[in-house]
C-alpha cells in the first residue's frame, strides 16, 4: 500500500493505492451550519487516507483505476443506505475496489442524516440531504476527470434508503442531463414521513412547534430526543426521508429487490409462528395502504414476512418499474433469492436472501464471481444489460446462491403480489 496525490480542480488529494485501485477517503465537499443549507467547501489540499470517520457527514470517497488520468472511465455515484439515520460513504462493505479494477470510477457520497437532513417545512424547498447530494454530484462532475472520469457517462446508484435518494436526486430538475442511468437496489421510501403524528412527536422532542429555524437553535440533546420520538413512531416504515411521490422517472433504470427482505428479523419470525398470523398480516396491510386483494397463496407460509417486506421494499420496486415503463423508459429488474452457497451481508454470512444481501454482490467484494457484479459493470459501462427488459411481459431476472455457485434465471411477474396488494 502506497500513498499517492492527485491534482484535481478542488486541490491536491492525497490517498492510497491498494489492490490496483486509487482510494481517497473522506474528502470534504460541502459544509453547513446545523439545519442550514450546505455550500461547497473552498478549494485546497486534502488528505484522505483514513477510511471511516462517522462524525463527518458531508464527505465523499473516490475509488478509481490506477490507469492514465486522460482515460475515459465511466463514473458511478454511490449513495449509502441506513434508514436515513445511519451509514457512511467509506463503509468497508461498500468498498469499490472491484469496480476500479473493471475500469470504473466510484464516488461514494455522504449526506446529512436524521432530522437535520430530512426535515422540511415551508421555508425549505427540498430536503437538506438532497441539496447535499446535489453538491456531491457537482463535485464529481468537476473533479472526476482528474481521475480519468467521463462526466457524460454517470450512473447513480444506492441501496435501501440510498436507492430512494438516488431516484429522488435523479428526478430533481437541477440534475437533468447530468446523470445517464440509475441502479436502485431495494428502494425504501417513507410512507408517512412528515405526517401530522411525526411532526407532533418532533415538536414534543424539541419543546415547541417544530421548524427548520427552531431545530437550528435547539441544542443537540433536544434534537436527539425529537429524532428518537419520531423514529419510535414506526418500526417498519422509515421515520423520515422522501416519499414515493418525489420520484418522477426520467432515465433508464435497473431496479432490484430480495425475496426475503425482512424474513429473518426476530420479531417477524416470531409473528409468523402465531396462529393469528394471517389476520395480523391483513391488518398490517390495511394500515400501510394495502388496498388490493390480499395475496393469500403467495403469502401462505410467511404472511407477516411477506407483507412487511412488500410494504417496505418490493412494493416500491414494482412501482418504480411500472411508472418507468409507463414513461416509455427501458427498465431491467432483478430479484435475489435463497440458494446454494453462503452469501455475504453486513450482518454476516447467509444462504438466504435478506435485506442487504445485494451489496457485496453489487460491489464484487467477497463474491467477485457473482453474475450480478458483472451485470452491474456492463450497465455502468454501456447503459444496457444482458438481462431481459421488465418492459417485456414483466420479466425479472432472478439470482439465487452465492459467487460461482450462483444461478441466474428468469421469472415472469415475480412482483405480482406486492403490485396486487399495494398498487403500481
């Protein structure tokens, strides 16, 4: 491992060379007072040799090939997930070294989380976090060429909350023409962000009627209390973050989900063992705007696991796909399913298909031979895929199993149940 310095428009960037990739961690790209609008930082030298510094939010990490700076590498913008409350762009399980080895530059974007990033009132036109990410995009467009990046070939991607943020940013009028395509993995929008109940709880926590100005003047203890109260209002729906209505399709899109998003969560496992599990699932569906026919057959074995997973993730995946097809855009869809071999998620090894199982496969880290990594590389480079389009009979590519043991197949309308129950 050796240090290296890149001369970029923003200043001298010192990072490291490791496994055939240049990595510059935690580059400050913006600054902001609490709850205030962010602004680009002044140009100047930065050292980015330390991987993860959770206390720093408005930072980004660049992982690039070691090839010539006058190359024309495609650029991937990555937005981490974490329920809009956690996460960091330098997390070890989103290491983009394999993408660099494939000739792709990855710019992983940090943003303000919690109420500071996702409170909005009449004085703020967008979420502060979306404005942060917009500045991150502008940083990438200005500085990626110093690493050999082609700013006319940018893919934006994220997983869970990060996928919803990628879709929201790509729909922002300010980004038109600046992003070419989207990869949205297990998109998790918020159903009731900003609802009367959650605004009331935030007000109780901060001590008065909440607003951006009130939050900006409150001490950290009161803001943390407000965040805790809002988060407790819904254990399965993100307490904050953009709603699906913020998504307007404008770009070719690859969207994915897993077949067992939240099946393995202990409370969900326990509920699916109760005699009244189907009654509970029906009640849950109604409380989460499930207005269609309850898919008894598809939900028979794990009704609570299915209804929670579908309301939180797969219903949004199918809505993204259907709305994009209706806009006459190309759509590719994939689903991860259980299979032979042990896959990797941040929580550890598994043969199932839980939430986050897609991350290591996307980045090609511990599963460098997984076909989804190859699909992602192709899409980022060329803007197309060997997978069949969802536009054609709702075809969804399925990936089951891990690494070299992975099996790739095709299913027709694998998301019929969430579409039926939660609408499209």
